[in-house]
């Protein structure tokens, strides 16, 4: 048999495509290796068009007896990883099929849970770093009251870490390093619904444009944009 004929045989058999999530996380669902292999064979049968392979069909492809296959199927269904659904074809004839959707949902839930844990940890790390950043800019350790104020910005006022960073940067540029000044910035931003760094940029651009416009009408005026004094803003 020529290599080309061998290749044609290989291609005609088709492929079974399954998400990497299965291989990466089936251990986290406490699925044994033999159970995982049976699920792969189940998926292969369904890919071929056989939606309800029998224990005999599965045992014929594995080093397991029909009883062993039945025990695994029963265990997977009891654990909510596999279920039997009843459907109706176009002629109204009822038929049963295995559904692996519960397994896919469980795998996705694991990934989402891991993602949430990572995001929560990242948020905690960023919140911890904000105190260090303030101390670096202030050139000293923060007092307990100052730490409490920053904590209130995060927990009670609901300011994002990136917004507090932006407010601190604004205070540094204005050379007004005080929590009172930064608190006023955050107050004004919250009042104007500034929630993202893009909103901060728009707010700063809008202010500087308003400052520069009168200066453009005066030829003798040096076009220098002052920093905004947030403490002097009135509602």
C-alpha cells in the first residue's frame, strides 16, 4: 500500500475535536483517567452520529467489560456529569441520547471560578500597592487616619484603584500633596460620573480646553495651562 493510500484512509476516518478545557481540568472534577477515556469514546461515537452508544459499543473499544462500562456510566450520571435526554425526530419517534452538556458546563464553571479568584487577588494586590504608592509620593509613612481615608475611598465610596492613582497623579502635578486635595478631586469626579481612565482624560482635556480658549483671544498672554485647583471648585 502506497503512502498516499494510507493517508487517504487516515483522512476518511475523520477527526474528533474536543476542547483543551477537558484535558486541563477533568482532574479538578475528580474524573478518573479511565472515566475520562470512556467520555472521550462517548464523544467520538456522537461525532460519528451515534448519540446513544450502548455499554457493549463502548466496551468493544476499551479494555473494559460491559459491566464495568455500565458502572462508570452510572457513576458519571449520579455525579451530574452525564445525563440521558429524550428527544423526538422529525417523524415524531422518541429516542434517547447521552448529553455531555452538564460536563461542559462544569468545566466552564471551573475556568470562570479560577478567573474570579485571580481577579480578586489582583484587585487585593492593587489595593495593597496603592498605600505603598502614596507613601512613596508623600515621602513618609501614612498615618492610621490617612490609611483609613484611603480604605474608605475604596470600600465606602467605591473608587477604583486606577481612579485613585489618577487623582494622586493630579495632586502630584499640581504640587498639592494632601489627602484633602485628593479627596476633593475624587468627590468632583464622582459627581461628574468619572469612572474610567478615559473619563479622567476627557475631564482633564475639557478643563484645559476651557482654560486655553480665553488665552487664545489675547495676543499678549503667554499660553500656559495652569493646574486645576480642585479645592476652589464650587458646585
